[in-house]
C-alpha cells in the first residue's frame, strides 16, 4: 500500500478524514481507503509513484519529499535532526542521510 499524503488527498465522504491508503490502481484512478473509518472510494489523478528508491518522508508537512529536498530548505537540516531523534520509523534512514551529507 502507498500512503496518500493528506495535503493531496480528497476528503472522505463518510467521516471527512483526509488521510488515506492507496489500495489499488486502475488507469488514472486509485482506490483509496480512509485511515479513520475504512470507507473505500475511487479518486482521479493519483500522485505518481516515486521513480526510485530514494528515502522520502512518509508523514507531516514534507510527506513525499526526499531528505535532500528537505535539507535544502531553510532550517531543513535542523528539522531532519529532530526527526532522527524523535521518529522511530525514520530514525535509521534519516541518520544515515545526515551522516552522509556532512
């Protein structure tokens, strides 16, 4: 499953949640499942899948961005250092990136 970023998703018609998982793709449509109520609905113009295996943020305001893109932003490195300290899921990948980019 691909997490559908909240900034780009549609609103759930049942609970008005804005966080979905992409379950299935058919052409230019993606079947989304609401993370709050479980309702499934089709959406058009699904975001493209990443073309490479570059680590990307999975949550928050930088969801979908690479660590390099985040680091290039003002205070980006400080943000990544905070993520490395506080996010268990991303800790290893972000720490590896920070060590390599020094």
